[in-house]
C-alpha cells in the first residue's frame, strides 16, 4: 500500500539538526520507555505535537486509526520548517471498513425503518469476522509495516526504547473493538460494551506493561461521573462509562492538551481532569513538547538503546 500522503518537498538545508535520529548509546537503558496518555478536545495540537517527539531522535511509529496524519506531516512540511518528515518517522494508517459502501448503508437504513426495536435487537452481522478491523490493527502491531517506505519492523513488543509506538487514537480503537463485536448490527447492548471495554483495556495495559518501547496514546475527552469522589471529571473518551476513568492510572503521564485562542499549552494540574505526571511539573500551563519528557527520562537512566535492563 502506498503512502496516503505524497511527499514532494526536498529536505530543507535549514531544517533543525534535532530532526535527525540520535545514534544509540552503547550502554543498555536502565528504564523502559515512558507511557503517555495525551488527551484533549479536537484542535488542541495532540497529533501535531508528535512532531516534537520525532525531533528528540526517538524512532517514531505512528499508527493512525483516525483522520489526522496530515497534522503530523504538517509539523514538518509547513513553515517554519518547510521540509519532508525526517527518516525516523514511520506511519501506518487504517480505516474502519464499510463493506458494501453506501449500498449496504441503504439496506441497513431500510431495515431500521421497517423494523421494531425488538426486532433490531435480534439482528446479527454474520460477516463481521471477515471484516474485523481490530484484528487488522493487531496484525500491524505484530509486524509494523511503514506505508511510507514499505519496510517492515517486526512486532512492537520486541522493540526497545529507541522506538515509540504512537496510537491515534482511543476513539478509533473503540470503534474498531465495537465493530469486531457487533459488525453492522444497529443495536448495541450492555454486554457489547463490556466486551469492547475489556478488549481495549487488555490491549492498552499490554502496551504499557508488556512493551519496553515508548508508548503514546492520543485520546479525545468527555465528562463522566467521578464515582470515587462524587461530581464529575474529565476523562479520556472511551466506549461506555466505565473504561475512561480506569485508563489514566495505567500511564506514567496523563496530559491534557489545551487551546485558549491562539495559545496552546499542556496541563498536568487541571483539577477538573484526572491527570498525573512523573516526567513533568504539576502545572496548568506547560509549554507543549516531548523533548522535556525524554530529557527527564534520560536523567533517570533512560537511554536510546534497543537493549533494556529489567
């Protein structure tokens, strides 16, 4: 499959030297990679700031499950950089397939218009196993193929902290898990949400605990009931109401992306959101950028080396 984005620009001679991947250390890393949950509303620079991670020298593998890779490419192609993305950025995008296209959607619309709710609850999509997007996503995780170059990089869980897997994002992950469970069935029951939540939770926990590379998950947000302290809080948007509040604790840093007018920032201290940090200060206004996270990780013994000492 060819790259979804044509890259015709030549690499600018004025591009920052920080965009070139740093050579790995001969010493093994004392630490595995960091796990970052980057959450926020649309338009707050979540995908765009992955460019700053590329500039640290970490080899970044971007798995796009939602529209938005043009924002990451734009980090480099737009002024002031005006260059091609560096060679340490790789990507693979997946779309939620719609078998049959608009014709199948028309059939479903006719079915819904001519059926009772009770009848719709009994509808089953027996073709969903042949159109399983979650399985396709896991196949990429088991052997990441860069759509930019066609090169394969093997399973993500074999990588060290020279590399980072970025998943954009949690909403797409939820759509993929739900499509695996119900296919085109128009009615989703509580057990469907429970299965989807468990599938996503297991996957994210393995990415955090079972992989030694850096891991970044990009997520939208929504307000949910805070069952521990009452009231409501901002949590990552996930299927159902139970999964979102469980996710922040899995990560080393849960960061809220913020835009006020034309000013972008990160927050680790907003009292209305469930946030945490191990690599940043606790503040409601932090300059966006991954360099500060990687710098803190390195100061504690992390090294850009494929060998991890555990």
